[in-house]
C-alpha cells in the first residue's frame, strides 16, 4: 500500500502546476453550470412555492460569479502560458472562485432548510 502511495505522491509532485490549476478551474466552471441548472430546477420545481425568488437569485448569482471567476482563471493561465506576464489576479481568482461557489451553495441550502426549522 505504501508503494502505491509513494507512486501517487511522486506523480503529483512531478506534474506541472499550471496544468493542475487549469484543470481545477475547468472543473469549477463545469460544476458551476451544472449547479446553476440544478438550483433553478429544484428551486422552481420542487420548492417553487416555498423558496423566494430573491434568495434563489442570490444563490444562482454567487455560483455564477464563481464560475465566471474560474473561467477568468483559465484565461489567465492560457495567457501566461502563451508568454504573457504573471498576474496577481490569478492568486485572487484561485481564492475567490471557490468561496463564491461555496457561498452560493450555502445560500441555496440555507434558504431551503432554515425555514423548515
């Protein structure tokens, strides 16, 4: 088992951090789109009467902002890989995109489950 573990650790240590960051942002963009679709479907279908449109809009907006930030992170990585200068924006996007995504999920779940308490 430790042989497998050491192989995995070595494989990830030797990988390119730009490739990992690009894939991370790519998956966050895809996950944001899928999540927005699920929120709208669940929010307007299953909880259509109980969930205020304002709270659904906040949740969808925050998840959408996370997806847009992740897409901007992808663009920055491609720009840097193409010979552009490094940007401080990439550091902020790396932190703000998952925070916005998580906040949107939290608002959505809170707006569903808190009134039920």
